[in-house]
C-alpha cells in the first residue's frame, strides 16, 4: 500500500531534550516536506526537499533541522525543543513529475514540549 | 507572495442540507492549482477536490463541487446532501506551478447537525 509513515503519533518531551520525528514514504517520490499545523494558522511549511541531499527552508524553519540521505526518508530533528514548538506535525510527499500529482500526507505527530 | 484566506472559522449545517465554504486567494500568476483538503478528527489529511486555473469548468467529485471565479480569485467548496461523516476541518490551498509549495488557508471547521 502506498503510504507516508510518520512516527511517533504522539510525543511528549521536555524543553531542551533532542528529538527526531521519522518520516518514510514507499512511493519513490522525489519531493518531501514537513509542515506544522497550529489553530487559526493552517499548515505552515518548515522544510522541504526536492530530492536526495537537497533540502530548503520553508516558512518557519527556525529550531528545526532535516536531512535527506535516502530518497524514502526525511526525518525532522528538533535539537533543543521549546514550548513554542508544541504543535501537530505532518510529513508529506509527492512525485515531481506530473503537473497535478497529489500530495500524500502522513498521519501526523502531536508534539507537546513542556 | 501568494496568500489564502478562509474567512469562516466555523460553519454548521443540518444533515442532508447544502453548505458552502468560502476561500479567497491573492496571486499575480495566471496558472496555478487550487485544492480543498478535509481533516477529520483522525487528523488524516484527505484531498477532496482540485482545480486547475486554466480550466474554466468547475471541478466536481460526487457531492463536492467548487465555484471557481478566477477574476475574483475565489474558490468556494459546496457540499451537497451533507452527511455526518463530512464533519471535519476543511482547508483551502494554493499551489504555484513555478514551485512545489502549497500555501494554506487557516481552515474552516464544519459541524453537521443531525
């Protein structure tokens, strides 16, 4: 089954404790992206990657890191989480080819930083 | 820069009735895509319908249809014969053809009254 797999689904941590949210897709998609969703703000892009070893900042990259060593994986790293990073996070992917190829989303990670 | 505005934070409709969710956007581009996504309580992001700007015909998917007014930069979603399973957050999104980034509205929470 074609899917984007995010883990964990829920995560509670404390300020300053490094964490990684994993994202993996099995559709051989070139493009992958991370979003955060906050009430009243919709989804905002954190980082995206057009292909292996190519990553770019989105609208809200501060406090986050990503890597794209393999095509299928695109982990999101919070080196020193802070309470303002409490949010719902989504990973997504799509094929680069095709004008209208849809974005496939993971099931989200609810992160709470205390 | 493009922006997407959903002016209705919350809407409610009686089951089996019709409801329209509004979305306006701002862009200087002539060719782009517009999307409506549904996010039920499960948090999954589900593509409801998409519209290519160069197509004058409004997109339809079963009970879901759009009213695309390109000159007015308006992209409303009409849900006919509302069902309890339609209760969700609905997000409008814009995608430029020059890049892969999606610009999201803040969302509209749709409540279905039985």
